[in-house]
C-alpha cells in the first residue's frame, strides 16, 4: 500500500470515528427556530453571504421568502462543506446539461449519494420540499435510519412519501427538523429563510468540523455516505 493511499484511509477511519462519537448524543444542529428574532436571522444571512455560501441577486438581495431549487440547495451544501466541486464534473442526468451553472455542485452531491435524483433525472429547477430536506440532512450527518419509518409521531404521517419516511423520522428524532403543531408538512416547499437558518446552525454547530472531515474523506475515497451505520 502506498503512503498516499494509506494516509487517505487513515484519515477516513479517524473522521468516521469522530462523526460516530458526535452522533452518539444527537444535538439540534439544524432545526430552524421560527421564533428567532429578525436580528438573529439577519446575522445568519449576513454570515452566509459574506462566506459566499448563499448568493443574492445582482442587487445583493437574497429574497428570504423566495423558494429554493434543488440545484441551489446542492450549491449551498457543497459551499458550506467547502467541498472540491471542480474535479471533472460530469452530468449523469438527462436534465442537467454540461453547461448548467450548478453542474459541479450537483455532480459532487450525486457522487456522495446525498442528492441522487430518480429515473435518470435530477430535477435541478424543482423547488425542494421539506421531506427532501429531511433526506439531505440525515444523509449529510450520517444519522442512522435503521428501523425508522414506522414510528412517525406526526398527524400528517400518511402524506409523507414512503421513501422519505425513515429519513423524516430520523430527522425529527435527532432534532434536525421540527414539526410545529404536530405536523411535518412534507410536501411544503422550502424557502430561503428556512434554509438560511438551517445552514447557519449547521456551520456553527459543535459537530460541523467532524461532519466536514468525514464527508471530504468519503469523497477522496470515492465512497458514498451510509444511512445505516455512521462508521461505514
């Protein structure tokens, strides 16, 4: 085994152990608190724009009530984790052209297994829903979904897509997302305000460096994120 490969594997094992330890006691690193003051929200937005994680329009406006597409969320997540999204991005999706502005972000999220699309399509311009957000958050934190999906304690559990139920239950139990009034609203479209709060909490959370190192190691090794065992 050459030194370079051994170094990569060692880094992967160490960072995976860090994530496993961090997730031993789930912390609400993501959940957006709608009761936060306008000043707190503005501070979060300012930080994300200063770090070029979220980008405004040509007038510098972020439009917090506006919706976010899947391509935009892929970009925000890749920027948050400071992932190298420039290594020969390719499109394996029939609806993402080689000159699409978000190709490099979509490609890296697909390689990690965080945002994968379906039936050969990524749907880059589709607005992200809350159940899709739950899947993304659970995957990026490598939160276990083993045995999840059948114990959803929300009044609108029947409205959650079958493929999303294990992730939604895991997200709620780990306080990654909330269900105000006992409803999760799985098909509701995610707006920029919610993503801004979620992203700010993520990058300032105690476990962020562990998540970031683990994800980078997986990317280096060409591995996908596991949703069953955070140590894999």
